[in-house]
């Protein structure tokens, strides 16, 4: 249970993370605790989940896990979870994760269609570092506001310097407030937690549905514990390969073009052709760089405008009308709608505080991935702009991890050799996880089975048609494996 030996797995390194910093902090965010009584791993094998009623129809549970699974006698941290119980007909447990990284599985349970899996208890947990589990902590709300507002697409050396300094400062704030947690927050650690939770609920196999980053958790689990994979569904796959010919910005470019086509057909206020609409959108974003918009006592910067705009694309055509409204308003000088959706994506609350995902997202992402350093990020940006000429210039260079204070975890090649069939869902118009990544994931996972939804938006399970939902339900409930390369 929860064992891991890196030497038994193939790796796939590409970068050396040359600029990462190294310093320590004694900080311990809430949820740190002494290990349970006993010694060694037995401390945790004797633990039980004490389920108690909480939200309507749900039960809440709390367990301790080692900060470092390889040192079970050291500090423990807390994991929080919620369960929607199946009742007397229960046959298994379905663990679910909404992505992120750092998204709350507890929040996901409340809105999840558990009736699609009537004989499964459905459990969502907040992965280590996120939500109500022991959280990553970083700067003050004011410091985080300043970080979020930083120009992410520098136009000159002064702006490059400001961007690099902002990321150095942010990394230092996170280490100062989070301490050793940052060194034990990778998806390898989370997969080991998940295997422990599987053990605690008494299931021999893991049934699992993960969306977006949740597909990385599932793929990692399959690599570490292939013999324990039960019915696994990975929706909106991230890239688990070293192939970077298709990048996230390309997905957003495609999604924006799809929106522009729709908008033009409506003869919307942004234009009557795709090009006119795209020119309007980029014009609005460029305008925010030159002159940010005042929104009451705050300011909508270009970086926030881009974040707010792309947030609508996650919902496919269901978000198009609202996106038009937000863009037209910004064009007329009202940035409130874009700022609101930017705040939603960044986890900023009405009182100015931030939810944990603002901090857990980079902490987990930087623990999971190697990077080319600050100079390498400049070179990568030039390549990205050629691949995604509309939005990559606005996204700017990826320097968030360049100065991070934790080293990357081992870069395992995720293949899941010997695992039961793993169903991988991909949407052809997915903005955040381009469809090609689902193809790659299904190919690299030895038992991967690809199901394609011809649709737009992020999550084929949430937004997809009856064909997709039937394939998933028949697999999880009946064990009927869909035909590889099924198209819905």
C-alpha cells in the first residue's frame, strides 16, 4: 500500500530547471499534525475514516497521511473528503477529481451526478495542499492581487524584469508560508494518498473518474499501481508525453475561432466575419495593455482580461452569449464582467481573499514538471507564438516555475503496464486540454481506450452527449469496455 520505488519506472526528462531556488522555512500550515500512534507504516494501516453527516445527503471524513510517505514516523498532514453513499446496494467506491491542479473534490461531489453510478459510493477528496486539506499558503491578499495583475506578456526588458521579479517574490512567499509542504505535494504523493484512501474504504481495485489534471492523477496511479486499477475514466486529458507539438494555447486559439464563427453568424456587435470578431477581441486585449480599465476601486489589467475572456471558453457554446456580453462591455469601457470571471478563475473571493487553488495550482504544477528556466522560457514563447498566434502572445512566457523553491519530482513515463482498460475521453473543441493530448494519452497508456466527443468545451463527461455518457456508465457499472476510437 502506497509504496513507490522510482528506480522501477521509466523516466522522460526534457528540462533541467536551472533557475530554481533553494531555501527552507519552518512554517506549518493548518492541518499539520503528529503522526498517529504506533510506529512505521502501521500507524496509518490502523486508521479508520470516521464518516459524519455534513451537507445534505453527504458525509464528511478526515484522515491523516504522512507528509513524506517514505518517513511515516515524521509529520502528518490532513486530508478532507466527502462521500455520497450508495446505500445497501453498494458494490464499490468511485473516487472523483475535478482537475486544477488543486481543484476541490469535495466541492465536486455536491454537484456530481451520482445517480449515473447507483451502486458506487462517490468520494471526492481535496488533494494535499488544496481546499480543506492541509493547504499551500502564500502571500497576503494584497501581495496576491499585485501578482495577479502583473503584466504576463512583457513588451520590453523592463517588463521582463518586472515579470521575473513578481514570480521570484511569489515563490518566496509560498515557501515562507508553506514550509516543507512544497517538497511533498507532487502528483506522485497524491497518487500514494489515493491508494491509501482506496485501502481505507476496503476496495481491492480503484474505480476513478478524473477530469483535466485529474487525468494526470489517474495516469500516475496506473503507473504506480497498475494491478490495482479497476474502472478508470480519464476525461479531458493533459499531456503525459514529451511531445510539445500541440500546446494548450492552440486549444484556446481553436476555441476562440469557434466562438468567432458563432458570433459572426449572429451578426454580433464584434463583427460579421470570423476575422472581424477576432480582430475585435485582440483589439480589446491590446487596449487593456495600453490603458487598463477602472472597475470601482480596482483595475482590469490585460492579464486579468485574458484570464476572464478564456474562462468563458471552458463552457463551449454554453458560454458564448455571456462572453459576447463581457467583451462588448469591455469595448465600451466596462471591465466588470471580465474582472468577475477573472476573479472566479483565480479563486478571488468578494472580500479580497483568495481560495487555496490560487496557491495549490502552481505548487503542484511546479512540483510535477521540469522547466527550461527563465532564458529558456523566452525561447519557448517564440515557438508558442508560431503555434498559437492569436492568444500565445497574450499568455506570455511560462516563468511561474522558473524560480520555484522546490525541485521537480521524478519525471515518470506514464504507461500503466498491466492495468485494466483505461477509458480516455477527448473533446475535439476542448480549449484547455487540446484533443490531441487525449490521443497521446490513450496511445501511451498500455491499456488506453479512446472515446472522442465531437464537441466544444472542457469535459466530455460534463458537457458531452448521450453517446459519451452511455459509454462511461456502461464501463463503470457493467464493465463493458467501449470500442477503441469510438466517436460520439
